[in-house]
C-alpha cells in the first residue's frame, strides 16, 4: 500500500470536464497546475503493517466527530476512499475537485468547501497518518457538498420561524456507499434536486449573471405612469427597457404604441400584475428592478427547491403564497387552478410554509373562532356592546349556548374569557360553504369565503392565515373526481342539506404551502413575484452570510 516517498501529479484536462470550462475566474489557479493523480507510497524502513495501522488510526481519529462517517469507515475497514492507488481512487479525486470548483453554478458558497485547503493538504502529506487525515478531509468535503446541494445550505426555521420545514437529510454512510458503488461524476451530478424547476432556475441564474456582466438592463424608466398614446423621452426609456428585458423587438418608435402596450401586458402577466397594458406605478417599479435583485430571487428559489426536495405526490395541492394561487397537480401537470387570498402581512396573521396531507372536506362548516381572534377582536366588541356580532354564538365549556342577556363582558380579560365563539353554517359563515382539512398544529386550511370581492385585487394578503379560494366548489369537484364519477352531484347532495357534513377523501392528498418569488415555466420567460412577507430578503441575507455570491460564476 505504501511503497515510496514520491508525489505524482496529473495535469488537469479541461477538455474532458465541461463543468470546469465555466469555473470561477478566482479559482482558475487551482487548475492551472496539477491535480493529484496517484499518491506517493513509502520506502521508509517501517513494517508495512505499521503503515497500514497508522493510516487506519488516522482515519478513525479524523472521522470521530462525524458519527455517520465514522460508521461508514468502520464498516469499510478504515480503507482509503480517495487516497489509494488505482484508477478508481483517481477518478473520485478528480470528480470531487472538479465538482467543488463548480459549486457556484448551484448557487452554493464556494469558500465553504475550501478547495485550496484540500489541495494543500494533499500536497503536504508525507506519512501514512497524513494520508489517512487527507482521506477523511476529502470525505467531509464531499459530504458537505452532497448535503448542501441536495437539501440546502440553511436550516429553514433558523432563518424564519414561519418557514416550518425540518432540515432534510440523508445518512452520510449512504452517500459514501453510493460513491463507492457508482461512477463518481455521475453520482455527484445526480445529487442536485431532480425537480422540473431546479435546472430551469440554474439556467436562469446563468442568464442573469451574463446580463449583469454586460452591465444590466440599462437605464430605469422614470415617472409614475405611462399609457398608450404617450410620447417623449420616458416612453423611449420604457421601450428600451422592454427591449433589454426581451419583451420587445428592436424599434425606433417614440410613442406608446400597440407593440409597447402588448409588451407591457406580457411583462405584467409574467410578474403577477393586472394586465391592463398601462405602465402604472407598480408596473414601473417591477420594470425597474435590477438584474441583481432578480438573481437574488433565483438563488433563493434554488435554496427553497432544495428544502422541498422530497416526493411531493403524484397528485398534490400546491399553494404558492406569493402568487396568490392554489393548484391541483397531477403527475407534474396543473389540472386545476384558482386564485387565493393568503394571510395578511401582520406578524400574527402571515401564512406559514409547511406540508401536510388533506384528509377530508367539511361542507356547510361551523366556524370555531380561534382563541386569538376571539379575545383580540370580538371580546373588545362585546365589552362595548354585549349584543355585538350577533351572528356569532357564545358556547360554554359544556357546549351550551350562552345567553348574552345581562352578561358583563367587562369583567373578563383575554386570559380569563371563559367562552368559545362559534358561527353556525350559512352563506355568511366566515369559512363560506366548504373547508378543506389537512389537520396541522398551525390551524391552517383552505376554505370558501363570502368576501368574493377580494379575489379581484392584484395583491391578496388579507386573511388571518388560512387560504381562501376563489372557486372552492370547483376545487371540491376536482378532488372528488378521483373517487366519484359524479363529483358535482355528490358535493351538492351534502351542500343542499344545510347541515355540517364531513366528506373523507379516500386517497389523502399532499398539500404544500410554499413561497416562490421566482418560477421558471417549461416554456416562456421566468416569472417573478413580490416578496410579500419579506422572507426572501431574510433568506438572501443568510445565504450571503454563508458565503453565496451573486457573481460567483462568470461567463
């Protein structure tokens, strides 16, 4: 195993690694020289067995602070993974160094994996013990990359407690076993999320980085409003901005003509704005967002994709909070979509992000007013007027309706208020005529609402946290279609009774409440949405602190 003091190197051949051709400029020096090809062996007058023992002891020592890696090496007899002789070890080393030099193409922090340090350790190794420690160092770097690219750099709830997603993980020993069993480059390439969205986001990231390197999209558009028929310098700047963004072919027009109007409408559609073809204050604000800001959204979206890198279900409900939509997805295709209203921006009303399973729907639901709403909103009204909110019932701990006659609500505080508040089924019920239940500790669900006018608004953050649907009946029909040939008839049979009815879903449907400000469709341009709750800004700050850079990839 160890039979010489010589360190051999292999010149890195970029023509055999297409990834390296896009390497960051600041890392070029890592590949300008050499990559370790085969490690030296020792000719010192030490027994071969002692050398092997020293190597294995170093491996055991180096891996001792990582329980999963230590288990892998123990089960593998403390054998070398990277530093042995032969083509297999060489291929792993080459694949790892090439992969780590290209992590920025996944929006990962380049410095986190310390490629310079790894190469320095490889060059400085002089003894079997050194080799053992190098082997573990390479394994740790590989595991750090594998975990980051597959499941994310950050822990969601440490960034924002409203992002209720536990860090995903896979056993470190399993990562190592996969590496030994497969072709190194193929194994490493397969670690990134295998979702339709992830590679599209990577492509958009590279596009935006190229835009930034060219200087961006040019001058911003001044003014508060531009509309068809307008002329002048501001219209020219609007025209030029639309051309730079790819929404308009080159034109010499100085007036807000039909082509500019159509381009503005398409931009509005791609950015979740009212598609009136008028460049009002909101549209101009979005038009003037820089390529750097858009790139931040993409990098955050890539991290969010890693956080949700799990099986989402052949059929699932996908609620994108920033898009104000709820969709039913079947085998990757949208089979139903409706507008939604989400939680208001107040700190105690924002909708959380999480996943669960929809189990049933309740038709003609009773609204059991959450305690927080009861004491913060209704108790003060009752204290001013005991007959206020007469459409609501007060219920005691035994379930009996309480008479308000002679009641003195001023003697109660938010802590001592002893009643539950309920609203019986009706068309005026705050939940409307149907709610869709995926029981969770956040008390969040999807439901109908009598406040239909809210769905016509561009920004729809008004609820106490639950998700209101513009077309709840049709949503119910789509869910029931999997278990009935006449879903509409079944739904209305329960609805027409006027009584509260629970209708079980024979097959539970996963529900994913997500927050994506950057989404890239299979065809067309990337779509962007506003950071409704400011969560993406928090994530971006955390990614920057972890070492992610906007311009890490240069073309």
